[in-house]
C-alpha cells in the first residue's frame, strides 16, 4: 500500500545544510582566559598539572609498573628521612589530614614500599619505615626524580631556580597564615 510520506532526504543534502548555531558551535576556537593568566593560583595550578604530568611520564618510562606518583614519592622520602615516624606526624609534614594518608599508606604497604610497625605501649599507633622493596628502590626513585627536575628546570638558571623556590615558600606561608 503506497504511503503519502515524502522520500527520505539523502545524506548529501543533509550534510550540505548549514549547521544550526548552537552553544557548542559558538564555543569553538581559542578559549578566552579573561583574568585567569594574571591569577597566581591559576598559574600555580597550570604549572603543577604540567609538572605532575611530566613526572608521571618520567616515572613511567623509568619504572614501568613500579612507578609512583609525586605524592607517594614525597611520602617515601619523608619516611626514609624520619624512620619510625607516625601517621600523624607524616600527615602534618605532608600538609594533609591523617585520614587522607591512610589509603596512600595502604597502597605503599601492599607494594612492599613501606612497613607499619607497632609502637610499644600504644596499640593504636604505628611507626612507619621503608619496606624491603622501598629500601631497594629509593635510589632509583630519587635518580628518576632528579632527572625529571633537571628537565623541567632546564630554562632556569641556578639563581632563578632558587628564587622560584623561595617565592613558592613565601606564597605557601602567606596562604597558610591568611
């Protein structure tokens, strides 16, 4: 039985039509950043993302499946420098709350990078130390991080690097006391 429907339009006719002006269409092109490039926090965050991405690539290339994150590296360095540190003191040194440290420490412990040891006289507390794997890998982790730091700082003189680190410390201190 014949229908009164019009024939379906061909794909070429549909493609030839101008696209409707939608919000997505209007948003194409380079983004306008307005005041963002002039904000310290925005600049720090963009730099942090770029540095952390480079860290991940460097660590992945050097360590493969044994790679660690920037945060994990910081925790390992602090534990290595402070044998038998407790979770509270470690969290304070990292600038995180104690509960944030638990999943990180669990992950590092599962991998043998750290050990939790009971503290005599305090059943709830644990002393943290590098585990067997952590002791074996720290030199490799440090070497990889030193190479990463060298690469990201290639455009800075020694004086500029020192100035940058000083400025970052001052910004952190100002933000913590504001």
